[in-house]
């Protein structure tokens, strides 16, 4: 099976109503990344010093050496930045989720106690704040397990949520398969939580953010001042709040780091944003575990038979009749590169139409001639397919007067004699009168024009049939 694993559709044009508690128009969720003491450092058994997300933009690792300046920048986060954020969040009464690197938490008992006293959620941010992209899957699995073990040892409870950050392609399946996590956040692909099927397990994903994130103070083409950070957060809030007022409530994630936003020259921007968000009604300030619990209760996972995961026989059985008596089209569609985006009526329709459109004229003519006459002899003898029977009945073609039937018969005969295939129209788009008008108009077309129109109508009929059986 030629299958594409990435989901390029998500919720599509009609995301679900989040139904946030109290009718909130937006869920504003703050994450405090606690990484200080878990970063790359030869003291931690790493090969080199840290080079990521600090005031030294573009820093390089120092193999085999401690980087004193880098270490002290990280230490600012734990010594000063954390406490500044702790005072700010407790002042506003806004709870936070902490992404806590397990080894960093183990080196910061005072901060852990403060997090717990403030009733912040402490989710796991992995064992160490290091890259995992080149790590063998077995080693990463072992590190995930050790992170959860150490997290429980240090905090007294296992984490409900997981976010590696500097992850690999294996991170989500490894974390989901081996551990009972309420959510995983190693994606950035949506404004709402969603369910991911991982080898038959429904795993809740709560996407995170790299745009509404203070990390951009420490990256190229990022924020140069607190004003820029505030303006970006405000614009994001305004856009999502307006969508919530229009009935499509979303989630706004905000990523923070003690050593970055915890600096006095930046924290005032966060304060101004908190004041701004708090000035609005119908705003929910949850922890990520609160979002997970709400989503599980309000939007539990729903399973259905996914076209992209069907074997060939089942796919042809399900969709072989969508194009009238032409299962070869479904066979061709199954062989295409299908993925989650094809698990909808429009997705399957696109795949079937690709095969139909690239077929020879002779093959397409075969599809046209497989269609029955409208209100013709097959209909009278009740020998239509179930789909055609329902379609013709929807326009009242199963209850014609004698005069109407005689007129349809004459038009059918003239049309077929002229073009070599029956008159085809998506009757679900019409009533009896408009079908008759189209019949009389189209019989005057030349053959090329009418062949193209008939093919277009066949595709439209297929779309109606698919929408009757797929979302």
C-alpha cells in the first residue's frame, strides 16, 4: 500500500465546537518550560556544552568543555527568572503547566515545591534537554521511561502530559505506546486538541506553539523587544477570540522560558498581555491537563473505517460502485498515494476522479454507457442499482405521468443516437423540470462538449454517493 502518513487535513473547514467550560470563547494556556539544570553540559555526562535558546544567539557547542557563560545564563532562569514568573502568575491567579525536564526538576527542589504550592501542573519535558533526532529508538524509549520514573520520584506523581521538544520522529509513538499519558504535545499543527490513532490506541494530542513563544527572543528573525512579543500575543488573542465569538472557539498556547521571559526587560510584556486577556469576558485560563480532561469528556475519540487503511478488496467492495459498474476506478484509486486526507468523501472522490480523468477516452466512454437512461426501461423493470434507484426517485423520476415518460423516452432515444451514450445528469442537484430543461438544451451540443459535460456529471454523481456514506 502506497500510503502517506502525514495528516494534511485535520478538522478541515468545520472544526468542532470546543464547548469550553462556562461558554468561554477562548482557552488561553501558559506553559513554563523548566530546563535549567537539564541542558547539555559535560557535568551531566554530555559530550559538549549547550548552544540552544540563550542570550548568545548563534552559540556553538564546546566539545569536552564547560561553557561558563552559557551555564550562568541558564542559571539565571532558575535563580531569578523562575521566581519572577512565579510571583506574576500567582498575582494574577493564572495557573500554568510546567514542562519540566526531569533532571532539571531533580536539581531544583525549592522550585518544584513552589510549582506544587501554586497548583501548577508539572508535565514531563523528557529526561534531559538535548536533541533526540539522531537517537536510536531503543535509547530514546529508555530515556522516556527513565524520565517518567525520575519525575515521579522527584514530584511524587507520574506526569499526565509529555513534551520532548527537541524530539525525533519516534517520540510520540514511543511515549504513547509504553506509557499511559493523558496527552502528548510534540506537535504544532492545530489550534485544538485532537485524537491520534497509534497502533490501535487513541492518544490525545494537545498541540503546542513555537510562534507565540518567547524562544523567539533567542532566535534569528525573532522578537527584539517586549513590545513585539506583546503585540504578537495580542494579535493572536484577538484573532482567536473573534473566532470564538463566531462559534469556533479555539485554544491559544503561549510558551515561556524562565531564562528568557524572566528577564526584567521582557516580563512586563507578559504582564501587559495577562492584563489584556483578563480584561475580556469568557476567557478560560486552564492548565493543559484541564484541557485534556475537558476534551476527553466532551469530545471522546470516534473510530470509523478509514479508506486509506483498507486493503484492496475492502476498498473496491466499498467504493467499486461509486462510478457506475466500474470497479476498475476504485482499484486504480487504491493504488494511489492515499493518506488521512483521503478519509473523507471529498478525499476518496478526488482519488477516484484522478483515475477516471486520466483514463483513455474509450474507458471513460465505458463508464458513461454503464449509466442507465433516465426513467428508462431499466427503471421500469426495477433493474437499476440501488444508488441509481434512489437518485432517480429523489427527483420524482419514479413517478412520471404517461406524457412525461413518453417525452423522456423520446429525448433519451434522440440523445443516445446522436452521442453514443445516455444522457447523464446529477439528479440530486435538480428537480424534474430543470432536468427536462437541461435535457432539451444539451441535446443541441456537439459531441466533444457533451462528452466533457457527461464526464463532469458522472463525477458529481460520484460525489453525492460518497457523501451519503462518508463524512
